[in-house]
């Protein structure tokens, strides 16, 4: 009897691994990739895929890094593996310098890819609190991908924190609104910017109202509105909005009500 060909190649098992990830069966995804490696021990994509499962879903970052390193050893120009390894270092024990090295390596390999610039910017923003440096990397990311809403949001936050550069922050938020006019968070950010910048409370209230119109159960917007009314001297409105925020499970609003002896 003629032997039947085996169509279950390494590529087949890698595809099965992808399907398993979509089905949220991460152990099966790893098993499929291991079967691919049994057929092709030098398959860098299989090591990379296992690393991603350990990193993104199992949160085993140290284990993930081991697999990313194996993938890079087999394929030194594996840019995505460097990026994923950078993320793992960034999250695991906050090894920011190692993460930046990985992202910089990705930039060397793919200088037109914006993700690495954005990732470095996040490290400088959230990890190192160097907002000027963060802005520099966000600007590079925007140059490569001018329609990146996430980058504009992050850059706006940095400008607001960086010497209170509120005008530049608002320019970023306005850009987000152009790209995604239904994004309630951005209207909230605009309102907070007006509230903090020269105490323009009426302007802030207008933006908060827009956020609530877009997202009627937006607890943060109700609480922000309450604080602005309190600062502007309208105690009744402040209480009304803070109570609404508390009803929507805003913890800060609940504490505000307690601190002010309001039931």
C-alpha cells in the first residue's frame, strides 16, 4: 500500500496555533507551535509565536523572553521579535533600558515602522517620567503614521504635564477629534485642560457635556463636571454631578461625597 503524504507541515501547525489563540485556548496554541518545531527545529516563527502566548496571554514574561531570544538567534533580523521582547522587558520588572534596546534594534531593522517609536515614548512617559523625551519619540511616530489617535492622545497628556503646555496639548486633542469625533475620552481631556488652564470653567463644562452626550454613563466626566462646578461656586450642581458619578461607581466621587458629609 502506497504511503500517504503527510500534509501536516510546520506551517499547518503554526496556523492551527493561530486558530487556537483566536479560540482563547493558549495551551493548545503552544502545543501546536511545539509540533511545528518538532518538524522544523529552526523555525523562528514558532519560537516567536510561543513567546507571544507566554507574554500577551499567560503573562509569563521571563519565559516569553527565552523564546524571543531563540527566535532572534535563528533570525537576527526578526524585527517583530525585538518589539515583542521589548514589551516583555518593559512589563516584567520594568526593565526599561533593556526594553529600549530592543525597540531601538527594531528601528534599525525597520526605520519606517512607527510602533517602536511609540513604545519608547511610553517608557519615557510612564516609566521614566521624562515627558520631553516622550514627546520627541511620539513626534517621530506621528511622522510615520499621521493618523495615529493613540499617539496624539499620549502626546497631549505629555504636553499637559510638560511645563503645563496646554495649548499644544489641546492641538493634540483637536487632532484626535478630527480623526475620531466620537471619542468621549478626548472631550473629557479637553475639558480638564480648560479647567486647569487659567481656570476656564465654562469652557471645561462645555467639553464635559459633549463627553456625556457621547457616553451617557461616563462616570469620569460626571465627576469632573462636579469638581468644576464646585470650583466655580455652584455647590448644588457639584453635588448633583458627583452623586451621579458615585451612582456609576466612581470611587473618587464616593470619597468626595464622604469628605463633604453628603449622603
